[in-house]
C-alpha cells in the first residue's frame, strides 16, 4: 500500500509541477486581425455550438421522458379511480 501512495504522490508532483507552456505555431506571435485568427475563432465557436446543441438535446430528451412517464402515471391513476368508483 505504501508503494501505491508513493506512485500517487509522484504522479501528483509531476502533474502539478510548473513547466513552460509554448503556443502553437498558428498562435505564436499571431496578429488578432489576421484571417487565420478569425477562422480559428469561428472554428472554436462552431465546436462549442455543437457541444451545447448535443448536451441540450440530451437534456431535452430526458425532460421529455420524465414528462411522458408522469402523464402515463396520471392516466393510470385516473383509470384506477374510475374503475373503482363503479357501483
């Protein structure tokens, strides 16, 4: 168990140790008015839009399932109450 703790400590030390960060060739010294920068920004926004669209679609599907189950349960309870009320 001590060996596992040492491995975790070494991994944490390596992960959180400061190191220099270098920009990619497209970003290093880039002009913000450059068409390449505008294209990269549009690419980032497009990918962000796709992610938001997919996550909102999944959330909407689960809301749909929850509402449909609630409606089915209400219908089932109403039918049980009507069938039990007959004399």
